[in-house]
């Protein structure tokens, strides 16, 4: 038979689980100097990411975008994919 967990301990763990995302953000901010975003870890400047997304929104192809911005087409695909996944995540959160 499973042992009963005291109510104080359950409340403590619930508080810890609620604070975990905040603590992770604070640790990352201290370690890297900035908070992670949807495009964190792509090793591109914010301006370059903005230009890639702008080209995609205007209907410019992946190869043409890569050629215009002097990037690899896989990098352009990675940024567009990550941005699309983030948009889908945000919209699913807003619509539920």
C-alpha cells in the first residue's frame, strides 16, 4: 500500500513546480545575458531573422532568400520552420 504524502509536502512540491519555469528563465538570463525566445540558439542576429521572416511573408522562395541574404538555404528553412512552430503554439494557446 502506498504511503500517504502529507498535505504540506504536496503544497511545497506544487509551489516548486509552478516556480520551475521562472527559475529556468532566470538561470538562462544570468548565464547567457538574455532570455530565450522562440528563435533562441540560431546564431543569427535579430535583424537577419527579421529579414528572413519578412522575405517569407512576401512570398520570396527559400533559395532566393538564401541568395539575397547570403545564407545557406538550410538556415533559412530552419528559421522559417521555428517561426512557424512558434506561431502555431501561440495560436493554439489563444484559441483554447
